[in-house]
C-alpha cells in the first residue's frame, strides 16, 4: 500500500466571500506544496481558482451582511448547502475543510462528519467575542479546528475540541516592512502625497450601508485638506456599483478607483477609513493608522450588541485588548465624525509611531508559516 504522503488526497472546501477566498487560497498553496497532485473542489472564489481549485459555485453566493440579509436569502442558502452536501457525500473526498463562514459551514460539516467524512474548520468561530454557546455545537460538527489566534485553542480544548494554533496566513504574506515607495509608484502616487485608503467592505450590503457615509466623509476631508489623495480598491464585480455611488455621494472628489489591489492601497496610504472585518487586520499588518466605521441594519446591530462580550469589534483592538484605533459604529458612523477622526490620525505622528510598534508585535506573533502548519495538522488528521 502507498504511504499517505504518496497518495493524492481530494478535499471538499467552502470559502465564503472575499476574505475567505483569500485565506483558502493561501492554505491551498500549502496543501499543493505537500501533495502536488491533490485536488480540491466546492465553493470558492478567484484567488482559490488561481491555485487550481474547482469552484462548483462562486464564494460570492455566501456574501451576506448580517442576520437580516441572511434571513432574506435563507431558502437559497439552505438549498445550496443541501445540494453541496449531497454532492460531497456522493464524491466522498478525503476530507472537508470549511473556511470560516460558520453559519453555513458548521451545519454542513456536521452532516458530513456524521456520514464518516473527516471535517476540519479553518478559522475558529469568534466564541470569545460573541455567541459563545456555539462551542457546544462545534464539537459535534468537526474533527479539528485550525485557529488563527494564539488564545483560541485553549478555549476549544476546555470543551473537548481538538484544535491547533497555526497563525494567520496574512501575517506570512504581508511583509514586516510595508513596501510604501513601490506601492505608491505602482499606483501613480508621489512620495509627498498624503493618501487615504477608503475600504467600505466587500459585500453588496456593506456598500449599501457603509460606502455612502465613507464617500461623504471624503468630501468633507477634501474640503478641509484639498491636497489629500484618495484610493478605493474594489473587486471587478463591485466597480459599477461604486462608480454610481461616487457620482452621487462624492462628485468632484478625486477618488482613484482601483481594480482590487487592496494591499497596494494599504501599503501606499498614510491612513485608512475602513469597515470592520478582516481588512482591519490587514491594515494593522501594514502598520497603518485607521479609523473603523461600520453601519448595518438596526436589527443586526441590536442582536450583535446583545450577544457580544467585548467593548470593541475591530480585530486590531480585540488583539491588543484595548482601543488602539477609533471605532465609529451605527449612529456614531457619521461623515463629520469620520472626517474628524481621520484628520486626527493624520496629524498625530507620535501616535502613528506607537501604533506601528504595537502592530509589529502583533505581526510577529501571528507570523507562523500558517500554510505549512495547517497542512501538517491536516496531514496528521488524515493519518489518525
């Protein structure tokens, strides 16, 4: 019989929306390095496809913004999960790896695990921030959890859930010293320009709720500082929507709309106005000051507030254990308040230096060669 290392495993995978697609693509690179002829298919996006992933459905199908959007698409998502589960049970892959998207993936993983398939979840659900009761459900759904943050495995082990800290793949991908000069040159920005990156989110619901107020803040910022330059990275599928929003909410403001290139925008900017989510961690890894702004349906906000345990929502603040960057959420997320906070960030060079130091410590803690560690853990799970 061939040794396991010589067998080409087949993986079922699901990644929801842009952040999951990126994380999964980095994991796929590690899996391919370990098993050069391995195959993977399921739900994924363009970054995964570039690694040879067979996307049966696009990851954008899972891009919902909170409880309200999810309820509106419940039947569609339920049908998709059932159809995908049926296909995976017919194909019987070596293992299934769910990338984040716990509300979709955990139920799918439970079905697959109960049918005898190995189920791995990559990205521990945020039980330490909200909905801690899910930890009881996780044990029934998965064989192993791959954790991005160092404090997570201990929480899972207490509940009898096997878990491994693998670090964050973005900490491996993003250089410790951000390439500011080369990023500015690539975007046609001068070294002397003062640049603000606008990142209002990657979901259609976020563009609806967050992008207008971010663009209105850009109008106020340019009125106060006409020398400011703005860059706004967005995926190809959102370009048309953003162009329309720019015409309505920021006419006359010179916003450079980028086709993707979020990392170049973060490397090039002096500060960023950014929606809560994985992008805030990316901004921290690029050592950039930021103002976190977010709005969603009032029901989403009410439910989150009732179920959450922490006073902050931004990953940099959560990982540092304090408000190192400002958060303006819901009713506080107003154009004038956002503009004031961004200008305060620009004008406080001492604070920017302190932030860069804190973010460098965070970067070093999260940099763990995640693709290799995660692949080694998956290989051990398959051996077991």
